[in-house]
C-alpha cells in the first residue's frame, strides 16, 4: 500500500460505485452514503465508526450547511400506521375463529382419547 493511498487493505481498489434511482433523491441521504463509503475506502471498519457514521439518522450538518444549492431538508415526521380497513378486520376475525375452532376440535379429540383409555382401563380392572 502506498503511503498516501486511501485504499484499505481489505478493499479491492480505490473506487466506489453507486446506483442512484431516477427521480427524486434525498441529497442528505446521498451525502451520508458517500461519506460512509469514503470512510471504508480510508480503511475504517464498522466497529471503528461512530453511530452517526454507521446509520443515517439525520443529515450531516457539514453537508447541508456548506454545500451550495442544497436546501436543508426537514426531518420526516413518522406517521402512525392507520388501522386496517374494515374488510381486513373481518378477514382477520375469520382466521382467528378458524384457529379457535381447530383448537377446540383438537381438545375434543384429546378428551375422547383419554375417555377411551379410561373406559378400557376400567374394563380391564373390572374383570
């Protein structure tokens, strides 16, 4: 490895390829991915990175404040999942009823088995 090289001994070269989807792209997320991958090229492993470098939680401040033409994106608010539509609830209730019916049938089968064994044992003991 050359003294001024950024390549990690575990990396197969000094290049990085990214597939970026067409259409809208979150510039802050893209900047974070590039930053994370450049750290790998510099030889850093996941165990060496801080939580901010490991997972995208918020845009890197240095990117959104210092790069011209990039607006700071507001953090997306998490929206609570809406309850399932009425039809899905009905289907769910049908599935649960079917499971309960199956459990009841199994219990009846077990009850019959033990009743049968008891009758057989009582007959054998009576003779």
